[in-house]
């Protein structure tokens, strides 16, 4: 029943910021998926008889890859596979299932915020037994293996029925089809005061949750409408579609503009939120006010003790390097640890496991805590709701009070998408070459105090990750950061992160791009963006 199939390596199966992402036509080449999954298994030890979790965001090609993964897991000797019904598991839900059922690890099938469909993106990511993305040591081993692989193992068996809850068998391996929502909803009920949120909603507080036709649809419906009593219509775009309705399932001000406009309108709801393809990102908008993800991290950290799951307080906060320093000021006030990591959730795992950090966040709409080992979109929404229910003030009031206490970090990210890879690399190389000469000089009348290429020294396992983004720091706490995206599937994307710290409450209501204008000009001057890319303007501003 199990067969060994001869194969030849592909040279491009290097996992990026969050797993392997490619266009579907690349993934559907003969043996492409099989090679990668076998390379994952070949990089692991000790999983015979153990449990593997399998699920994805439901995008095009998800169901096919679930079948391949299950058959390969059986042939490679796993004892049990837990598969989300319909092949569905949001990324945070998959992380929870791995932890709750003490699985050896999991395969999460997703290209997250990237578009889906027959010519769009697909992705595969391996998560380890703590529920989090495999650390670099493992992703490097997977890539190395993928370049030498000669064969893979797979069961010669009919497809399993992934749409019926219950247990089936492939050889000796049990395949359990599980409800993708139930365990996750139960976890949320443990962390948050559902009675308080229910009372808030009953009192007339209105909200909208936009699933962008992606995986959080069923999670939002169950938790917000069924368990918390929000009226029907609270959840929008809640039917997951294989192509996300032709949109980018990326919850930012560009792709979730309708939601933003609704929250800015006089008759809009009190609170709006959206999540991405695989459910790990969140967009938070209060009536009349957008909360940047960096600010959201800081505001959630400052108020987390109001939710039952965090009433003992936080052990520490961690943020990715490009994320604004707003959370640092909260950590300072709470006298708790603050950790700055490279981009990508895999770097938070050690800090969470060691109980050094309780809450983590990234500027790219990622926030999460030690409840799982992934960022978690709906979790952030529920923590906001819990805080609003306890404090009984608006999002605007929370934000203004926060800024008055800590100062405001004006923040924006400018993405130059789909630029020529050679030009993007040259931009970074040229900038890197002049880093030593920058401190002490000025650009756009801003004095540079420090410039480097960020390297992370993991305080837990002592590993070092270099070249994680170029940062130029200015007097007064402003900075610009440059890095290349590791999640794209065509050309290169240059991300420029711009931040200014403003302590003066009289200057907390400025328009963001205006407040950052001189820094934006300085980024252009420093990196010669136009010269290297031919672009005057970014393609996406968040
Ligand atoms: C982007 C974000 C990063 C995030 C990653 C995965 O990576 O910047 O913060 O962790 O996407 O998010 P990059 O390398 O393109 O900048 V998800 O929701 O796409 O899994
Ligand atoms: Co995502």
C-alpha cells in the first residue's frame, strides 16, 4: 500500500518569512508538493507513531494538497493525522490544535494575505510541537534536503473523505477529521470575559468583522454572532472562497478600504475589524479612527490585564524590529522585558516558550500572545472588545489617552511591490555599503545617530540571525527601516518603514503622511529609491 517514488530535486524550495510560497502553476508541477513535504519529514526526527496536524486556509489547491499530505504522513510512519474538516484550519487554530492534542507538528497550507486562485499563490509551512513556525535551523535543513532529495514515500490509497467528522484509516494511521472551529472557540472563551462582551453588544455597541472571503468566516460567525450575540450582519464576507472573491485577503487600508470608509462615516459602527487569508492578521478601526498595528500592540499590552486570561499581568512584550517603539514605552512603564526580533513569527517562539514574553506583535497587522504560537487575528479583536467592555469608553478615547500618557509614534509602511529583483538587491547593497559613514551626517535636516543592518541574538537558544533589515535612526527617536519582503512570489518588494516619535499631546492629531513627510523624503535620499526602481511612489501605503 505504501510506495517509494523516484524524484529529482527542485532548486527553489527555500522557505521565506513564513513557509514556502509560490504560484499555483509552480506548486502543481509533478512532484513539487511531494518533494517539499518529504524534505520536511526528512528534516525531522522521532515522529514515528506521532500525530501530525494538517489544515489550511481553504484557498485554491488546498484540498488536493491535504490529500497528498495525509497519504505521505501515513507512508512516512505518523500514527495519526488530525485534519480540519474541509481541509480548513486557520493558522492560529492549527497552532492551538497542535498544542492541545500534543501533536508532533503540523503542516499549515496557506499563502496568507497573498491572493488565491489557479494562477495565484499557494503555500506550505511546517509548525513544530510548540505550535509555532519552524525555527530557522529547521527551515534551513528543509531547504538543504530539498536540493538533494531522490525519492518520497506515499500511500497508494483512495482519497479520504475530508468533509465528514470522524475517524478513517490509511494503513495503520488514523485520520481524524475534526471541527476546525470548536477547540479555538473554547480557547477564546477561556481567555476573555464573554459575558462582559455580550453585555456590551446588548447595550447597543455595534461592530463589523470582515473575513475578506477567507478562513475566519466560520470562526467569526460562531464566536461573534453565535456565542457573543452580535446580530446577523456583524460578520461580512464570511463565506470562504478559493479565490477570496478575486481580492487580496490582506486587511490593510488599501484592500479593506470599504470597511475603513464605513468606520469613517457618521453612521458607521463603533468598531470594525478584518482578518487575512489564514486568520492570523488583524485590522482594528474604531469609529473615526484607524489604529496602526504598532499602536494596537502597545494599547493591548497596556490594557491586557483587564481580560481574564492576562489578569496576572504580562511577563514581557516582544515586537519585530520594524514595528514602532510604542510598545517599548508600555514595557518600560510596566517594568517588564521588551524584546526586538527579526520580522516573522518564528522568532517569537523561544521567548514565549521561555515565558519571557506574553504578548507579541508586528507592524504588519500581527498580534498574538502565549495562548498559541502564531499571531492571531480574532484574538486581537476579542481582546479589544474585552477592553472596551470593561473600560466603557470608545476606541478614540483609548487611543488619545494612550498617546497622552506615552507619546505618539507616527508610523507608516511604504511598499514598492513587484520591482525588478536586481534593482532591489542593488538598493539594499548600496545602502549597506554606506552605513558606516552615515552616523553624524544629516539628511533632510535630520541628524543620523545610528545606522546598521539589524542582527538578532536569540537570548534563549543563542542563535544569531543577520541581515534582518537596514535601520537608520535619527535624533529624537525617529527612524527609517528598509528590508526586502520574504513572502512575495513575483519580483521583489521593498518595504520602507517610517516612524516619528511625538511626545507633545498638542501634536497628536496630525495626518500621518504629513507628520512623516521629511522622513519619507530622507528615505528617498538615503536609498535613491527612484534611481534603483524607477518608482516615485510606493504601490501600497499602510
Ligand atoms: C510579511 C510581514 C511579516 C509577517 C509575514 C507573514 O513578511 O512583513 O511581518 O510575519 O508577512 O505574515 P515579509 O517578509 O513579506 O515582509 V502572513 O499573515 O503573510 O503569514
Ligand atoms: Co496570515
